[in-house]
C-alpha cells in the first residue's frame, strides 16, 4: 500500500467563466476541446495551468459522453493517480474519471515544488479544485460534474461544493473530516481497543502522547499508525494489486517527488505547532445548506473519522437529497466494500449530470 491516507452552456459563456476564474488553460497533451464523438474513449494525462501554476490532470473513460466524475485525493499530498488504473478501472465504463494532483502533491509537486515556508491554505486548494472542475466541464461540454472526496478531500470537497454550487450535480463523500484531525473520540476509541487487546506497546505510545489537541506535528502520525493497525483487525483489506503504480509513475523521480510533496503537504496540514490547515477546519461554520444531493459513505470501523462524528454532521445537512451509508468491514482507507457502496450510489442515486 502507498504512503497515503495519513491520512470539475455554451462555449463562449464557458470561456468567459474560465478566464474570470483565473486563466485556466490546457498545456502539454491535454486539449481544451469538447467531446464531439460520443462513445469515443478518453485516455489523457498532462499539465493544465490552474491558479498560476501547471497542475497534473488525469482523465480516463470509455466514452467522452459519460458523466464526468471528479475524484479529489486525500492526504493532503496523497494522489491516487498512480493507482487509478487498478482501483477505478471498472468505473470507466460509466464515468469519465478526472483526477488532479493538488498543489504541493505528486506530479504537480514534481513540476512545481513549493518552498517549505510557503503556506498551503484551504481557500487556495478550494479555488484550484473549482478551476479543475470548470476545466473538466468545459473539456466535455458539461454544465456540471459529480464531485467525490474522501478523508482530507471530504472537507476540501465541502469547501468546493459551497464555493461553486452550480458546478456539481452531486457530492459523494467518504471518511468525513468535520472539525480538525486527530479528534479526542478517535484517540479514546483507539486507546480503548489497544487496552482491551493487551497491546502494551500501543498503549504506552498513546498514553505518552496524551489526548489531543497536540502541538507536536509528529503526534497525529503516531496515532494514525495505531488506528491503521486496529482497523486492519476488523476490516477487509484492499487488494494488493491496487497499489501497483501505472508505468508513468513507477520512476525514481516520481517516487522522490511524491514523498517530498507528501511531507510538505502533511506539515502544512497539521502545522508545526498544531496550527496548520486542520486546526482551521470546522464545516459547521460553513452552514448546513448544499445546492446538490449529498451522499456520505462511512466505514463502520473507521477510527480516524469516527462514524458518530460524521453522522452528527450529516444530520445537520440540508440538501435536495441526502443519504448516509454505513459500510461494515471498512475503516478509513479505501477497500472493496467502500468502493462498492460508492459505485452503487453513483449508479442508482446520482443519475446523469447536465
């Protein structure tokens, strides 16, 4: 498994909208053109200028006329683009899948590394995500796309959905972050399981940390390693084949860029003194109203974003339609039951985007 989960009208009007939002343009081998032959397969990857820098975009699907699904990666700093050909292959028959390596991550980092003293903000990544959304919609002549996020991008996705509500026909979210990261309920539940198992090593580590909030940036990672251990005891593991990178990503240069971007993004997330992006997350402050249907998929064994916390937030949401799905034998990271639940919602509930 990768080191991930520390956790997208008329053409003239659309062009004006893109220019107004920050001069989004296609670069390299990604052409800024509309799908003119329904049924034509799409298999593209390259850089698009978003927010003043070139950012990596991967697009793949069996027909360019299919609904566009924007998959926003978690971490932050953990793109799934290297593994998408394995994880989401079956979805390509029904959706044009668009992925983007966020600023400070993956191949976007490889093209444009960021100085460690340059801050990463939720608002900046939100605006980048909305620009990618509009690029993808224009690329395929759509008014709206489906937005899907998990873990870090569950929170980023909420900011995107509220920042450009007309851009999305549905929001599918998993492992919902609500207020910060490494919450007290996560710590307490994990410590309780470690004590019940007589796991002296894990208990000592967690007791040494003490309950959050923390000011040491290493502490959330220590807790995450223990939560992953205990999630693995009661969940279905993801197939090992999922984590074999596609050839374009299987290079020493990319591996180095991935790790450097992950380190930078993670530190920006937790902060040197517990004051990073995570400390500023509070979805309740954004209000309960969503303009699009919201479907929340939650792992029943998730020790990072606890089911009760996610459900409390879900219950406050006001949307045209909403559904909360609790998935057994599933933790915080993607596995087969999680993807099956997401796919069912996409096929049975979302329908066609305009």
